[in-house]
C-alpha cells in the first residue's frame, strides 16, 4: 500500500523536482555584476490574461533597461542559458515576460509573465520559444499560485498544450519537451490515478527527449524527474530503484550547483537504501552551496530544507 500511495502523489513530487531549477546566473549571460531582484511593478489587482496596459508595459521595460544594461562588447545572448531559463538580455518580444518571471515570487508578477508570454504566442502560434515559456509560466502558476483544483487543471492543461505544440514544431527543443512532460504529469494528477497511469509513457518519452538535446537543462531536471518516477513507481508498473539511483547520480554529476539534486538524492539514499549517514553527507554538501541569488527562490528553499535535515539528522 505504501508504494501505491507514493505513486498516487507522484505528480506532486514531480512538481517539486523542477521547482528549485529556476535561476538566472549572471555569469551565464556575460554580465559582470549579479542580477538584482527588482520591486514588483504597481498593479491595481492580480493580472488576468489579456492585453497589457501601456503603463504596465512601460513600467516593466524601464525596470528591465535599468537593471540589465547591455555593454557594447557583450555578444548576443542565446535563447536559453545553461541553467535552462530565458537568457538576459531577453529577445525584445519576451522582455516583459522574462523580467516578470524573475519576480515570480509576487503572484501579480507571475501572472504578468504568463500573460505576456501568452500574448506573444497568440500573435504567432508557431513561436517555439513563446510556447515553452508559456508552459513554464503555467507550471509555476499551477503549482504555486492556483488556489482551486479547476484553476490548477486549467494552468497545467494550457502549459502542456503550448509546450507540446512547440515540441512538434521543433523536436530538438529541450525546454519544450521538459515543460510538456512536467505539465502533463501535474495535469494527470489533478485528473486522477488512471489518467496519470496512462500518461506515464508519454511523460517519460518527453523527459528522455529533453535529455537527448540538453541533459543539463533546468539543472538536469529531466534526470532528476526520471529518478523520482522510478523511485516512487511500484515495480509492477515499471518502477526501478537501480535506474532511479542512476538518474539521481547523473543529475548531481551534471548540475552539482542545484540544491534540489542533493535533496532528492539524499531522500532516495535514506528512504530506499536505508543509509542515513551517507544521506546526511549528501545533505551537508547541498546545504553548503553558496552564491544562489535572490531570484532563485526555489533553490533557496531547498538549501534551507537541507540545512534543517543536517541539524535534525533526519530526512
């Protein structure tokens, strides 16, 4: 019964595996000074999907240009940084959405990011970058902002469909496959056990496709998620603890600067391999990570949880 219970809540764990992956490291985009957090723009109410007001757009652009000056000798940034997020400086059409997403700790900013990405996608349904960005924003809204089950389902469904369509347009798009898989898993969880079961192979397929293109995307998030699936899934449904360990190993080796890789690997060692001393050593390494900027709110939360583990000596 325990393994089945773990399987039933797998979607929640999958949501947690990509939470701490968000981050915009200054060295990844050629900026000499760390990217600073900005005050949220003023808004009269939580932003609903619809056209941006001129005042909102101008306020965000002004903040972007002030916080992210581009020296003349800095080459054009790639569409996606090594950590897996939109590059800085952002392409013009994503300038508003990307800065708002970095400020996603504010619900208003998280909604603004999704709205801005959706506007770009509505203008050109074939815009692959807009598709995966909207999928990423919908994931965050569903996992962190939505208050009701229908609202969660709507966000996850929209994020899934946007990322899936983008993946069809560009099969070599790692972010497209990753966010399609994550939103698919979370949507299935909201719909129930059988929906999750029937979606599993498709979820794994997209995670593997993401790895094939860029194994380090989202701080090796696809490896981490596949590890969790194999850990939590009962063996009769395809779960494999040996594979889980292999995936966690690869996640940690590929992205040793991601706290969540230590947190989930430590939990695996403690819960599955029953080796608490070694699990605590993994936790200590993760808790000692430094240089995590304020915009990486999920990574900071993972570090704090690891520190609690070290102090309490239990996962």
